[in-house]
């Protein structure tokens, strides 16, 4: 009886052992699965944060061998860097950051969030002082850097010195300077685990093996990152400005529609990329509406148009964010130069086209030209406004129907008016009631 029990136990144990061996054989060996490589290149923005968050979720779901960040960035949005950092620290798979050239500012925080850091010869990391660099922002970002470094067992003092120039690190920087480390200095400070010339060498040094798959941006993320570059932003702004110029001259609505589309794409992509927000878009809409109101609804006063132009200019600069004010200046300067070049060459290449006859001054008088009448005799005469004067309109003076202007006043139709002065074809009037 005991012998039968022993045989039964042995048989069950054997079956479980064979099943375990079969499962082990079927499972992929550790460290030889998929390696997901995420590009961290160019400006750090919300599009990049979306990509990293998606990649972390994919790597965790696929039980990838590792998630690798291929870093080469001058920095970018701190808010986007925080999102990337949080996603990296939550990853359930090994994480590696390979600094191929530089990891500055927000890129340094992203790099520190990886469990393993490998740098290429000649690369560098650091220079993360925030903009604005007031005590509040410096303190907050310094804490983020120090806590991220501590999470992955790196020197918290050096991490803080990358943000705060008041943190002492005499072996690596002078007093009052922001810390940046070369690859050799980072290796000496145990900030990087290895120095390798290629990504494949970095993977070997990190003991990560498997098939490499490169993560890619979605169409929306690509569009947002492409359209927010200074050059493309400048082109969109140029198209918007040209549309407004054409609308001012023609009042057909086509130029205004082109301007709205171009500026809408400019602001929309900046919002998607995280540089802008709804307040900036609202300010831009107010600006556009002010300009179009001046052109189509209540022309002549200039108040709505001036305020609208100022609001639109402010919205353009705010769309880049305070930290990228110099990028905004670059984009706006590019737009101004591009617009001027387009108008200069177009007016010479197509001087006789119907289109440019509408938006350019005619340099010669045609055979149908007739000089304006002499209205000097009307000075001091009285009449009646036959239309609303806002400030331009029509009046009846000495039985003559003439176009008149006020000095900026709004005069209802039927009001008595007097001619104050005459300048060529322009007749300036004022309401008689105001003189009493």
C-alpha cells in the first residue's frame, strides 16, 4: 500500500516537473526579447511625451527585454519632461538611456529617469537651469532632479547642481555656474554606467539582447512637432500675415479665410505640442475678430484693428511659451522677412496681374483717369449728413452730394454738419451741435 502511494506521488511530481520544463522551453529566454528604442531628439514637447508614454505601455504589455531612450536633445518643456520621467519610473521592464550627443535641460531629467545610462564619447549632460530661474522654479526642478537621481542610485548633489548654480560641486564646476558633465566626467562621477560609441555597443554594455524595434510618432504627433519648429512656424505666420494684407486691400474674404486657416494651424499645433493653451488661442481669436471687425463691420476708427493686431502679436509670442521667447523672436523675424521678400518679388514678377492690381498701388495713370474736383469752395459751408458718418460717409452740402470725413466722431444720418477744412478730395466736417 505504501509502495503504491509512493509511486503515485512520484508520478504526479514527474508530471509537474515535465510540465514546468515544457513551459520553460516555450517561454522566451530572459534578455532576448524585443528591445523598444524611443527617439528623444529635438525639442522635448507633449508629442514626445505621448510617444514615450505609449512606448512604456507597449514594452510592459509585450514583456520587452528593455525600453531604450536614444537621447540627443537641447531640452524643451519641463512639463513634458515630468510626464516622460514619471512614465519611465513606472516601467516594469529594464530602462536604458543612451546619450548619443547631448542631454541638456529637460533632456538631462529624462536621461536620469533611466535605470542604466550609457554615453557616447564626446557627449555631455546637464545645463538644466529653468526659465524663469526664480527661486520657486529652481527649487522645484532641483527637487525633481535630486529625487530622480536618488531613485536610480546616482549622486543627488551633482543632479541638483545641474539645476541650481548655488549647489557646490567644486570637482566639476566653478562657483555660480550650472553643472554640465562630459562623458568622461560623468563616468568618473558614476553618473553614467559606460561610455560606448554606438547604440548597439551601449546595449551590449547594459547586457540587453534581443530584436531592436524603433518606436515612431503618430501622424498627429509628427504634425505637431513639425509645425512647431521655428522655420515652419515662420512660414505659417507669413501666410497668415499675407492673408490679412490681401484681405485689407481686397475685402473679398478669401485672404481673411487663408489667414484664419494658417494661423489656426499655427496655434493648434502649438496647443497640441504643449507649448500653448486655450487662453492663448482665445487671445488670438479676439485679435483676428478685432481685425476682421475693423475691415468689414466698422471701418475707419482703427481702434478695433489696432487692439486686434496687438492681441494677435501677443498671442503669437505667448504660443511659444516664456521659456522659448528667443525661438518666438526667431520665428516672427523669419515670418517678417519671408513676407517682405514675397511682396517684393511678386510685385515685380506679376505687376500687371489682376490680383496685384488689387493689392498694390498703381504707378501710372490710365486713360480713364480724371482728377478730383476742387472742393475748396465748400470750406465753412453747412449741410446735412445723408448717411451715418463713422467717420466716413455721405453728406449734402449746398445741394451737392459729396463724400466726407469726420475727425473721428460718429455722426448719425440727418445731423447738421459744417465743413472745417478741405484737403484735396477729402472734406472734413464736424457736427454743428457739438460747437454750441
